[in-house]
C-alpha cells in the first residue's frame, strides 16, 4: 500500500521496532505497538461516551448500570444512557489490556477476541463491578494449580459471561445488601474457580466448531447454578429491556470506528489483497489465530469488514442499533482475529435470516438479531464444510438458541455460545458422514473412469 508522504514519518515511527516479514508481506509489529493499537481502539470506545452525555450523566448512569441485576437482555443504553454504556465498555477493555500486560502476555487473536467480547457485553451485562469476582476466581484456580495466571487469562476474561450471577445475587433477589453483595462476590469467585477445568473438558464436545467455547462452558455452569437457585425458591425475571432511540447516531459512530480500523489495517499491510485471500481460505476452527498467521494489519482489515457487514445486516433488516446489537457486532469484530471472516460468516447470517422468514420470530426482533450476530460462533462449520452446511447450521441454530436461555435463567451472557455447542455437537458428526460418503463416491467414480 502506498502511504502519502505526510504519513511516512508517522509510519516509520510506529514501525521502528517492527520487522518486515517478506514471506507473508506484512509488517510484524512489536508487542509494544500491538498494545498501542488495541489501546487506541479501547480508548476510542471510552471517549465516545462524551459525544452522547455529560460527565455528570455518565457518572449517574454508571451507578444505574452497576446496581442492575444485568440478566439477559438488559441494554445499558436503555436503563442508563449511551455515554455510561460506552464508558463502562471502554473502561473494561482497557482493564483487560492492563491485565494482559501485567502478566506479560503477547497480543494475539484470542486476546483481541476477548477484549472486544468483554467490551461488547459491557453494553448489556458486564459491569466494572461484576467481572472482578469471576476473574478473581480464575486467579485463585491458577494459584491452586501452582501455575501462572497468564495461562488462564482467556478463561478469566471470557468467563465474565457469568457476571450476571454476581449482579443478580447482589441486587436482584431483594436480599439485605450486607448479605447480598458479599454473597454475589463469593458466588462469582466459586464460578470463576471451576471454569478453567470445565472449559478444557467441553472443547472436545463440539470439536472446536463452536468458537464461543467458554460460552458453552458458562451455559453448563449457569444451568447448574440456576437449578440450585430454583431448588431454594429463587427465580430470575424474564428481561427484555432494549433501546431504539439512537439508531442514526450509533450507526455513524460505528461507521467511523470501523473506517479507522480499516485504514489502520491497510496502513500496516503491504499486500492486503493477497493477505486477505489467504485469510479467507482458513476454515476458522479452534484454534485459528489470524494475528499469528497473517499479522495484525490483515486481521484489522478483516475485523473492519466484519464490522461493516454485521452493522449492515442489522440495518438491512430494519433492526435497532443498541447495546445488545453493538455487543454482537463487537464480538464478531473481535473474533475477526480469531476464526471469523466474511466468507465463513455470511452463510451463518443467511441461515438465521432464512429461518426468521419462515418461523415465528421477525428478522428485526432483538432475539433474531442476536441469534444472527452471535450465531456466527458456528462460522467454522461453513469454513470447513462449505456454505450450504453453514446455512443449515445457521437455520438450526436459530431454533435451538430460542429454547436454551431458560436453562440458565439468563445467568450466562453467551447464550448463543451455549446453544452453538449443542448445534455443533449434533451437526458435525452428520456432516462428517455426508462428506465422507461423497468423497468415497467420488473416489469410486475416478477409479471406474481409469
């Protein structure tokens, strides 16, 4: 990519600690530079808050967010305001990066996916209060195993899907605060402690075709926790609080955000077209680290394209841009560095959309939009078996995800990851059998012709 002259000095400064990988034709940034890039996009989310609300409104809104039970689906833009929601999201993204830096972890695809997933869900479920007990529980597990916390950072960050467990006990069951808040923190510590061992076990269940492995793990944990609550007479309330007031402003903000991401990706990539061609050929099955295989520049380009694609999908079906849908968009964008790309995501979106045309859910309903966005957890199926199989997976996922949230009572924010684990576990053996049969028939035909 040719960089205008007035950018050349800045480019040289950014890349001065970097090396040019000529075999793959991209700039291999230093870890310091990678942290700077992610820090920039995290800070941008935080600063966006001041475009929507005053500092006083943001502070008041943060208090409303922190004290909300946060059961699915609670849009922080609706119960507070967009400024407070973005501030909460940006702050948590920066916290994630700070933790990663403190344990000297290199920036890679999984870390980028975790940072954007935490940021996305900080718009409708994760708060600067309810994530810490989960992370603390994973830290205690690492100490118990006499191992470095860096090895368990990903389960810690993704495991904050159980944040509503902390908030629900602390603020949702109408218990005395002197009991409720310590109880919520203790429950979060226990949940975080058991997650790493469970996650290692359950990845075998779906064979890596469900990118939100921790989502499936948290769903199982949430099922057990909710069963215990119900046995003692505690029940969560069905929640659907979403905003529909800020479509135009939020759409513009997202467009600018992804445009900056695209430009920076192009800036860091010498041969972006060749890099994207290679990236799009990858099936995306766990573990597919695009930062390791292609570099940060091509990954940013892919992430931006996914951002435009998913935002465009929401607007095309006349959906609302709000906390939950931006959360879905951010999660897809984050996994654009870790398994998702335009080629394996589109079939899933098509399958969910087709299902919504034929079943009882409208394509622009909140549930259908989230099923489409988060259903891309099954993108590796489309990448491995082909687009028709991806459409089938998306179609079936739409039905399954609508029927599993009651099992965990909204305690698991990654409901689609929970559903996706079941869908992958059911479909992958069937698709393997079909593919093996087709291959056998092809080989037999070739032998007969020779």
